[in-house]
C-alpha cells in the first residue's frame, strides 16, 4: 500500500455519529501510551496527523482519517488500560470501543498495538479474546521495538507468537528508525482494496 495523502476527517463520541457505510476501515487499538498516534503519523508520513501526548489516555474519541482521498479509513480508537482515568470515563470509553468493534460492518482489520517492552499484558490478551469472539480479523504490531536489547526482542517475539495465535500477521515496528513500516503497509494493502 502506498499512502499518497492522509487527512483527519472527524471525531466521534457516539456510535450514532459514525460515517455512513462506505470504504473499508483499518482500526488501530491498544493500551494507552502504546504509541498509536505516533504509529499513525509515521505510517502516513504526516507528522501531526494524529495528536501525540506524553499523557496516557489523551485519545478519548473514535478518530477517522481519510487515506488516499477516501480509498479507506484509518480509525484510531481510545486507548484502554489506563488506571488514572475516572471510572465513569473508562466505562464510557469501553462502551464506545466495544460497541464499535461489535457492530461496525466496515471493519476490514483491527491492528492491535502492543508495547514490545510488555508483551504479556493481561489487557492485551483480553483484547485478542474479544476480537476473536466477535470474529474480527486482527494483526499485532509490536511498538517501541527499537527500545529493546537483542535478547529482549527475541523474548517479545516468542511471547507474542504463543499468545497471538489467531493474528493474521505480526510486525515489529520502530517509529524512530522506520523499521517495519514497509512491511506493515504491504500487509494493509490486502485489506484496503
């Protein structure tokens, strides 16, 4: 897949605000502070397409980005697993995220981002089970892979391969070096028509 342009389209706080049915949607989901915004920016080549923050839990809405003049949507979901967010807010995020994944027919692929430094988090395992239960095809991207030593990289890959058995593919990704970007785009081409 070659990305010629990427533009922010809209933010959604309620399932009734989703765009009309149309092109396929590639959904990016992961724990708070896993690097979803950074990955979206490096993947599209747009430095400030998705807003990044050092404060976990900043993405509170479903954000739609138009790729290649509407060829497909990239969809950034709120992060999960961040304890400092108020309980009521966590519930609302969970309801929004869960309802979207369960009901949205346009979802072609869910890209689950997992921090390579923490490849065995229970919340990530639960997300894989949730996606599997609703028959959503998913892939795993190990973010922050460049921050690991060689031995840690081998451990992270092995841990993921044993827990993400139903993942369509796994990519090791570095936003700093760009490693994994081309491979991820090659995989995404299959799902974006």
